[in-house]
């Protein structure tokens, strides 16, 4: 083989094949020096090698492909810093060694003989390659009707035709290098066949996809044009019915609304069905209502949260008096939303008596966040379908309350208040609490399924808040999903503050008056609170103030011009006789009667437990609609007294030979709970021993058979109720001492609290005679 040395030109992205002419733009300094050296030589020959990596700017022999082409420079022109040359390939060469690297690269190469293998296989491969090349050109440029045979007719050898096809078909750089390295015609033809076969398959699949998409577009365009023409013809003929106009309007709304693809397909299907359905068909209105619901639901529409904690605090303080613990927990909730919007926050459940502000706290949260507020009451809800919707196969089917609330809100992230969750019912129509479990679970409500809608709707962005008067009736699994925030009742002084800050101004405004025309002094306000209302919240108080404002508004409308200041003595004229009296506490308690403190859904209350011995009677009689727990407390109290009769100076004979009857007044109202245990024990002791209980003392607490006094709930409401009734001594379980912090300071200071751990402490504190006997015994 012949060895020669040539100045070398590296190529970044292309290959020079023998017998082909290639225009090149040379910009690198070494390459320009190699070109100038070649041009200065007599034969103007230069070795051209492709690079392994096109990004290499200073290639050495190791950076170049092993095989290259020696070419002759046919033409050269300068353009700025680059040189334009036209090189014709002559023969393939293989690099041997580097002769010099500066100022240009020069390589010693060996000339490779041109392959001349022939045979039937080569002939068959050659024809197949020509056919595939023609097919490829047809797929790439169908509009150019050029025969591949015409292009290569002047070239005789198959290998030269392969080289020519590479320039026509624009193969990849790596594939060109493999073709240049092919040692035989058969190898080159096999490579070209493989490349072309792959390219033709890819192009055919792409053409099929393009054709399918184009057919779909053509079909929709055709339908659109035909529909427009049909509408134009119907309008021209005056034949367009109201139903058709309605469907056209629904279709227009669908086109203009941003809907998820799944929803769009469903709406499209229902609209097509609606178009084919006579308007008198039973399903017509149902289908139309369904389409309207799907179009009106906010599938992708949300409000942006305003998570400004300072502003949220201002709004909560502006809207609500006190409730510091609740406000602080709400601020914590908003802080977590600000720092981690994807956190799965617990559902807040506001628990408290009516009228303490549970709903308005929810409204304040919505105002602080800038979200829409929606409220739905669950009170008396028995049918699961009310929440989850009816299937459209039922007559009168409609979506559930959750989806309807979202539709009213118009956004997918409203604050949705589920009111009175403690009053959920359950019967043969299903369990609404089970449906709520799915609604309130962040892991499940991402794809909430309403039976009517029959499409998944994302409820995970909804801010759920629930309210309840009591936790006792909430199903345990549902309660576990919520964080309970208690809103206790208000004292008289707190009610006065709330009325002064929020209620009076609102009622005066609603009556059309100004604060100059009507003023209510503090003395009158206290009178109204104590004599005309009895509640833990302020709802009734606002109604009473509203009545006063309307009475004054009537007088103003009839010609009264002087401003009116409502004095207490004027209240009878405006509101009628007093409804409640402050002197609720009984002045004299006969033996067997004790004052207990009870918690009700309306707040606290003073409850007198009456016990009477029945000479020659038997057993324990209980009246007053007492629940199982209260009945058990009564039995435990009686058993304790029997077993400790001697210590308590009770004649055991009276227990053995007489029955006892315990009655709790207001017998029409069902009562239950453990907190009447100490009251029953005190009343029984008083009855057996014939010693009266102090009339200024009330008590609450659960007892055990061994005489322990256990803690109970609702301490604030009970203490406020005792305070309102004029009671000044209260006996509480020792473990409830911590709850006294919730009692307003002025109330706490006006009461005497006795904290008891055992029933003996309760009895000696409540029954003066027993206390004196113990004192004498101790002396």
C-alpha cells in the first residue's frame, strides 16, 4: 500500500466521500493553514477526516475518525475570517501517524483500495436500496416527483451510488462515518439498506399519524360548516325552535368554557343525545339540567388566598369579642397554609351552644382568606343521597348538597361550613356520616364522586369547617377526622360588651334609625340581659334589641322627633312583662333537695334534684326522663350511702325499711350524663338524714361507688348559669380546677369554689348539720 503525507482538515459534522464534491467553510486557524499549505502544493491535495466529537476545537489525530478521504481543492475564496473551498473526494485513506501538529495538522496516511466485490447478493441489495431510497424521497417530499434512477443514472458502481445517496438523503453523521469505513460494497449496501429501511418505516408511521389527525380535523371542520349552514337555513326559514336555540347556546358555552377533557367528552355526548331527543321526552329536561350543571361547575376556577396573618388577626378581632384560644388556633391554621399549601390540615369543628358565634367565625375566616363562603345545614339529614346526589336513572334526580354548594360558590376552593354536624340522622336510606367521611378525607376527596354528576370532582381545595352544639351525637370515626375548638357561653358582662360593640349599632341601622335617635344605657342593657334573655350566646339578646329598635322606629315614623333613651322602666312598655327573674335560687330548701349544675345545648342551667323517702316502700324510683347514665349515678349514690351510713350519721333502718324516689324537674326534657352524681348523693343524704342542704350552694361532678369525685365538662357554662341564678358557692371536682381559668375574673371573684376529691367533702360542704357533727366528732 502507498503511504503519503497530507495537510489534514478535520470536519465537525459531515463526511467527504470519494467521487463527491463538497463545499466547506473553514474557520479554525489550523484548518486554514492546512488549506493554504495544500493550495501551495502542486497537486492541491488535502486529507479530510471527520471528528469523533464535533465540540472539540483543537483536534489531534486521536480526536479524528480512523478513516478519511483525500481530496483535491477545486476552488477557494476568502470571506472575512473564514475560507470557502470546494473539495472533490478522490480516494479513501486510513491515518497512520502524526507528522506534525503545528502550525497545522499533518498526517501520514495509507491509501485504501477501492472494493470491487460483485455477485447476486450485491445486485439484489443494490436494487432494494434504490427502491427504498425512492420510497423515502417520496415520503419526505411527495410533491417533488423526481426519480432516484434519474439522479444516479450517471454513476456506474453501486458503491459510488451509495456515496451519492448519502448526500441526497442527508443521513446522520455517525451513519455517514460507518459507510465511509465499509471495506466492501456488500458491507456498504447492507448498512444503507438498514438505514433506509428504518427511515422508511418511521416515515410511514408518521404519515399515518398525520393522516389520521388531518382526517379528524377535516371531519370536525366539515361538521362545523354543515352545522353553521343548517342554522343559517333554519333561521332563514324561521324554523329554528326554542329547543334548538337552547342547545346551540349550550354548545357555544361548552366551546367557550375551559373544561377537563373527560368532562368535555361527557358534555359533548349528552349534547349530541339532546339534539336527537324530542323536547317532550321524559329525559329531555334531566339531560339539559345535567349539561348546565357540568358547564357551571368551577372545574378549574379558584380564588387566590390572601394569607396575611396580621390582617387575619385584625379581621377576627374586629368581628368577634374574646374567643382568644379559637382565634389563635385559626391563625396557626392559616400560617401552616402559608408555609406549606399542600399540607393536609385537620378539619376544624367549632363546638358550643347556639348563638356564640360559630358560623360568624367561619365567615370571618373566609373574609380573611378572600374565599367564597358557603353554608349548608346537616340538621335532620337522613338520606345519604342528599349529600352524594341521586343517580340520574331516578325520577327527580338532582346533585348532592356538596356539589350544589360548589356550584353556588362558583369557585372550587370556597370555605364550606357544614353546620350542625351533630344532628346528622341515619336510617334505611343510608348513612350520611359515611358519605361525610369521604368528603372530609383529603386522601379521598381529590376524586369525589357525586352519583348525579357521575364525574370525579376535586374537593381537596375546599376549606371545610364544621359546627356542632355537642360532641356526644357525632359518630366517632367522623369526630376523629376533626379538630375540636370549643366556643363556651358568655357571661352577662361579656354579653354587654358584645351588644355594645356589635349588636346595638347593627339593629339600630336595620331599623332605619341613627344612634342619635336611639340610645340604650348600660343599666337598661343589663336589665335586658337578665330579665328578657336566658341563653349562653347572644342570639336572643340581638332579637330583643331588634324589637326595641323597631318599636322606636315605629314611633319615629309616626312623628316622634325627640331622641329616645330607653330606661329600664320603659322596657315593659316596649317588650312586655319580664320573662325571667334573677331570684332563681330557692330561698328555702327542704331536706332531700339539692341544687345541681347541668350542661345543655343552650348553655348551663341550675337543676334541683329532689329525693323523698317512701315509708314502707321499696327500691329506687326515678322520674324526670333520666337517661341510663343518670339512673346509674342514682344507684351508685344510694349504694355508697348505704355502705357508709354509719360514718355519715344515717340510720340504716331508714334505708332498709323505706323506698326512695328521686325526681329531676322539667320532666318533659330528656336528661342524661354523669355530672349529676354528686347532686343525687347530696339529695339522698339530705333525705335520709333529714338535714337540709345550703340554699346558696350548687354542685356538679361524677361519683364512683368508692366515693371518688371525678371531673366533668362544661364548667364555664355551669358556673355562669349559677352566677346568673344568684348562687354564690359552687362545689366542683378537684380535677376541674384548671377549667376555672376560663371563667371571667369578675365572676370568679364573686363566687366561692369548693374543690372536692371525695363525696365526703361534698356532703360536709353542702349540708351544714353534717359538717357540725363532724366538727364535734373531731373535737
